[in-house]
């Protein structure tokens, strides 16, 4: 499947399965199918070679990563199943070899927050000329400017770079979600799409992020928050929450509209009803010369509109007019 990002796309919603399958291929497939039913646009995994990801001294983490690792053949089958379900599959590579493999099976790349300064990996991914989502956790504004300059320096194009506002804590405290940073990033990088990768509890932050201007939303996904003691389950959305997230994000996008301030179609019939017309402030007799004191302004707006008083003042009334009656062109001499 191919995918390109632009500002006319609907908000792109990613169910981040990550390692919540905990190494079970059957569970991974079940999660893809469950995510597809919620209405998300994509599912995302994490692909790695443990020995090229963490130090050999970190035996506990190595043991867990070896347990969670899926094979390339399994990822091929997962990608195929996602395509059958009409959603995009992609995965975050954590080493160059994994990136090269994923390039054969996915249309989008994601660079994690921990690797937004892992420039050999970023350069490798940029060489594929595919849309690349980079999370901004652990990076301040100076680091992000350096990253974007680096992207341009290696020939990366703006239309292929999506920066995700992200806070790298699991979970993120509500008072540190800092969603206003989305607007800041949109102003500083006007040529880029800015998204939001969420690590808060619940789904409210994702909906508010759309209101702040996020064009991509990523939320961790699980079948059950109580599946195991692996931390990601607790901060993930279960199928019911993810379905609600999709619904609310879509509604928020509709409510936000185009941003162009113009007359909406539903207002057109209300113009004459709600605007004011020039009328007589008291009874006027035929032949009377109209002065400013003879005028008032009342609804509906199908007569002389406010601002056209000079077209009425100094003219004579053709026939008698009662108080509050609209002064029309046909009744002026």
C-alpha cells in the first residue's frame, strides 16, 4: 500500500501496537484485526534486533526483547493481513538492518523519540524517500531545528517529514502533556505536518491535539489493560476506547472545518431573517421629506441595508408609511 501525507488528508490515526503482543504472533494478528474494527488508519509495530538495540550488559532488557521479537516472516504476514483489512501497516526500526527489511514491506516509516538524534538511522530511512514520522520526545526546540536542518541536508523533502509532539514518559502526567507545543511547532515549521504521539492515560489528549492542529494521532493499543505487567498496556487504549477515540477525532476534525472565515451554507437562508433594514421610526406622510430622525433599523434584512441611509435621507415618501414599516425603493420619489 502507498500513502502520502498532505494537509488535505483527514487526520491519520495510528494504533501503536508496539510490543503489546509480547512476542505472540497469533496475538499480534488478533490485535491488527481488532484495531481495524475500531476505524484506525494504520497499525504500527516495533522491529529490532536486540543485540543491535541495547547493551549486552543489560541482560534483563535483552531477555525481554528476545521474548518480544517477531521474525521478518511474521511481519510479512502481519503486513499482508493489514492490507487485506484495508489499513496501513508500518513499524519503527531500531537498527539499520531492520530498517532495510521494513523498506521492502511498508509505505511509511517512524523514528522513535529515543532515536530522533540517531542520525545514521535517520539518514538510512531518509534514503528510502518515504513519508517518515519522527517523534520529538526528549528533544527541545533547538534539537528539533537541528533535526529538520539535518533532514534537509541529506536531501529529505518537507512533504516526507512529519514531526510528532511527544513527551517520553510512561504515562505522561496531565500537567506535562504540553499540547500547546503542537501550535508552536506548526508556527516554527510551517511546511511540515505536525502530529501527536500520546502517552497519557485516556483519550482526551488525542482529541484536544486535533483541535491544536495535529494531522497525525498515535495512541498505544492493547486488547486488555490488564494483559500483563508490561507497562505499555496500562497507558494503551483498549478496543472500546480506541473506537471512541476515532469517533471523537473525526468529529473534532469536522467541527474544526477549513479555518476559512466565510458564510456557511447553513447561514444563507438566515441572512434576510437576521439582518436589519431601514424603516420609519414613526408614521410618515406621503410627500414628506425624510431626515435622519425619521429612520430606525429593524428585521428582516430584505430592504435598504444598514449603511445605505444616504440613499434614503433627503428623498420624499410616495405614500403614507406606518411606524416600523420598511422604507422601500418603490416608495421613494
